[in-house]
C-alpha cells in the first residue's frame, strides 16, 4: 500500500477517552470492593501498538476542562508516546459533561466477562470538525493513516458526522483511512437506519476495512456465518465467501480483514484471522491462546496490522504480527498493548513462551 510521504504522523485516531475500572483477581463486579483503574478507548488502544514501537501517533479528542480525570487521560496518553490535541469543554456543573466510565468484569473459567457502560454526559459525544484546524493537521503536518472505529462513529450523531467529515478531509490530503467496524448492539438500538447509512459511507471511502466474526453482517448487512458458532476453523471458507461479498460491495478498499474467535472458556480461546489483499488470501488458522482479560484483543489485532502496513511489510507478515499483538494484549491487565519491541511480538507468533534471561 502506497502511503503519503513527508508526514509528521504515521497514525492519527479520533476518539472519546474514558476510564475503565476492573475488579481484581478476575472477580465479578458486584462481589468486589477493589478495582484497577485505567485510561481507555478502542481507538487509542489501536494506536498504542504503533506508539510503543516508536512511530509518531496523534490523538484527537475532547476533554473536560479542569477535570482531574482529564489530567489522568492526558498524562497516560503522553506516557504511551502519543501527541494529544483536544477540545476542552467546560464541565457545566456537577450534572454537565464528563468522561465515560466502563466497569469491566474479566470473567473466569465458565463465567463470561461482563461490561457495564456508563456514558451519560460523555464529553466526546460533542466532537466536531470545528474543534480542530484540520487543514493544518492533514495538509501541513501530514498523516499517513487515519484510523476510526465503529464505536466512536456510533457514539452520537455528532461523532458520526465528525467521522464522515474527517474521511473527506483525509482523502483530499492523501491520508489512508482504516475503519474497524466494531459493532455494539447497545449503541445501535433504535438507530439502525441512521448508523447503517453512516457506516456504509465510511466503508465506501476506507482503504483498510476490518471486522470480527459478526461485524460485517451487523454493520453492513453482508451475509456471513452465524455469529458465535463453534468449530470456527471449519468455517474459514464461509468467512472467505463473506469477505468476497464485502469486496464486491466495497471494491475500492485495498485491505480486508477479519478476526476469528471461538470461546472455549473465559481463559481459553481459539484465535485466528483472515486477510484479503488484491486476489490473494492470507489465513492464520485459529490457535489456542491463554486469556487473562479478553477486552482489547481485537483492538490490538488492528493496531498490529496497521503498524505492519506502516512499516511496509508484506500482507502475510502483517496478518501474523496483528494476530500476535491480539494474543499479547489478552494476557495484560490493561486493554491496550505495551509491546517491549517487535521481537516480543514475533516470539508470541512463533509460540516461544520459554523464559529469556
């Protein structure tokens, strides 16, 4: 994939930042009184891989002016090596704007994970193109790839429009567009017609289109295998057929990819992936991985794939690296990847879990 040269930023993500709290020791939320707190968003999770591996990354977001939570978010993103440009919005009193919280029980064994989203008054819902000097960012500074997630696009009518306008500006300046469909049923409830239209438009201008086992079906209406089925390895041909239908509907995309996940238990998954570039197919057949906390694994797959594309690697290597980044993050307490170096990721791909001294 040809990328824009002379760009200040390898990767840019628009996002709504928030806080995640997780009970310790894989306990259920209602049984816990001690929690780990972290900064989170799907899009910054994706960007974390490239930032930790040394590529220049920029985050566009909104922050509550004077909020201690906003300060935590800014300092965390900076610690991960990301530049931040933010619209600062006055809180407007105790019942005004705030940063979203999600409470995420990781599950254990036969008890599946449970996530409770608390997003009323979320400041990121207000984001618009008027908040930023986008001609400077995309024109003068330059961006090689802009990544957007369906979570952010579906957050509010404002963020959906923001994503559409960003896509137009990015295209005009030669920035490649990555779109992870990232369907969430609770976001789509009673908004199916509105969001389907937005997602179809974004997918139509994207260069890189990524989903999981059900995203293409639920977001774009593309026929595919029944979500959540068992023996996912036997359905690889059916997923290829689904991606072929996606390619017919969106022929201008250059890279199409989907993750494959079969949940054996909360702590054991079969994890695989498929990528199509041109007429070529690349497959990682589902392999067993250990899972401490599954949240963020899909974001890390996208992040690893984008890092590989930015490095100019061949598609097979991109898919393998993305798969291994996803396998890394599900072993972490954070839902974002903090790879030490590329060698750590390749060791995961090679199945080398031996101690290194």
